C-alpha cells in the first residue's frame, strides 16, 4: 500500500492509501479539495523512499468540456450588460 499526499496550491495535503499511484494527466475527484464539483488533474508525481514509499501527487483544477456546452456561445461583458439592462431596467 502506498501513502499518497495529494497537494493543491496552499491547501493542506490530503492523505490516501492506494495500491498504485496515479499518472500525470489522470483526472481524479477529492471532495476535500473541491474535486467532486471541479475535477482535479495530476500534473506531477514525486516518489520518496524505497521500501516504504510515499508519493506526493500535485494536482490542479481541470477544465471540463461538456458536449452540451462545447458549441454554446459564451456570454461576454456586453451581452451580460444588455441582459441586465433589459431585465432589471
């Protein structure tokens, strides 16, 4: 069993015990780091120790492309201002 320390920016590390380490580019979900609503992507993995290895896994928030939203036009500031003016006066 490996001791994994998941690190995200200035948050305290989240410790997990897994049989294998994730690879760079893998997407994971850690509720403690907001990963259920905003998936996390592994960008670095650092192994320390030989017999009782601990692994530091560095993650950042992953950009999620949903098929429904992919073709949708993203609102810009002018569109937002026009909408607010029309609906709120």
